[in-house]
């Protein structure tokens, strides 16, 4: 069941919480949390006391969720939104995106290392973290726990 669009005193269409959440693909708790954090403006109230959000709120929520998917934290998103609200061109987004690319590259390198190690574990037939019986076990956990180095194995 859909709710009707609320018309605010100005005659502009406003959306209720459920409508905004559904259109933006978030839940109502997320909507309220972003409101508390100042990412979205506190909405006006309808004559019946319902939150009445302007339609632009859906776009802003979509931008926030997209920025999060790109790896920006909510704090970073809040700063970028604040910068954008000042309507002055700034290299801030570009610089932050470049820094985020460096973070992503570092994570990719870490994940590649992890994948290589796991592939070696599978190929060696490892059967235990502490008492592996495979020859040339690539997992030195037991040795390291006992204070032996890889060279002492």
C-alpha cells in the first residue's frame, strides 16, 4: 500500500518517511540515523505530525549510499556533502578520491597475498592450523607459536 504525497504549506510535494526510504533503498532507521548525523536535513512536519521530506532527499540518500559503496566512511561523506553545500569548486573530492584509490590498491594487494596463501594451503592439503600433517606446510602457525622461525623448521 503506497502513501499519498503530502503537500506542504507551500504546495510543494513532500514525501513521508516510508516513501523516502523505499525510493532510496534504505530502511527507515537508516533515514533517521542520517538525519541525526546531519547528513540530511530535519524534515518539516505535516499538519498530522508526519515527517515531510522534500523529494530531493531521495537523491541525497542515493548519493550517500553510492559514496559508501565507493569506500567513503559516513564521516567522509558528511564532509564531502558539507563542501558541496558551500557551492564553491574545490579539489577536495578529487584529492579524496585519489586517496581512496590508494586505499583500494592497498586492499587489493592484501587480498592478493591472502588469496595466494590460501591457494598454497589448498594445494598442500593442509588439515590443521596447529598440527598440520602435510609435507611443506605453508602455514607456520604452530612453529611461530612455539617460537621457531621458518628457517628452523
